[in-house]
């Protein structure tokens, strides 16, 4: 009975793979219709036509040198808000963030995009801290002026 169950499971996997996945490019598989295009010379192992639904995704990286904690190093040069405003006016997107044209051409690398978004959050946090310092200084001046 145990051998029949294992055989049935293996046969089921074989059936599913052969009915829903096709060889779409060297050393890989395509799931769904073969409308997905993979760039020549690609190292991708799987292409999926349509969406993927999952409860969890983990992106493995080889090291984390690109992670955004460098924003908190004393040597990091945070742009002034006026520099950021000028960049946005000229380029129509945030500094260090890919443009629509780049995303359209290259796609979105999830690990890199998460690092960029974290960098922007960390930069915003530094701006807020600086604004808070300025507000506190102004409030002290106001209190001094009211005492006089």
C-alpha cells in the first residue's frame, strides 16, 4: 500500500510537470503559456506566464554590501532637500531610484528595489530628525522671546 501511494505521488508530480510546464529555454522551464520571453544569454531557470501567488517570498542574496545602512555612516553625504527637489524637477523621479524607462527595459530586481526603498526611508528619517532639531531650536527661541 505504501509503495502504491508513493508511486501515485510521483506519477502525479510527473503529470503536473508535463501538463503545465514546458521547456522554454536552455536548462529551465516555463510555467503557463510560452509567451514569456527570456533574454538571450540569461541565467534564469524558470519563467512564469501570468501571476504568482504565495504567502511568503524570501530573496537570497550573496552578501549584503548593497544594503542601505550606509546611510547612517558619518561619511554619507545626505543631499539637501533643495538638491533633491532640483533632481526631481529635472529627472521626474527620486535620486538613486530607477526611472520608468529603466524599469520598463530592465524589470525590477526585488532585493535591489527593497534596498533602494530602505535607503529612501533612512534618508527621510534623517531629514525628519534634522527638522525636529530645527523645530526644537525655534521653540526655545520663541520661549526666550516670550519671557522678555
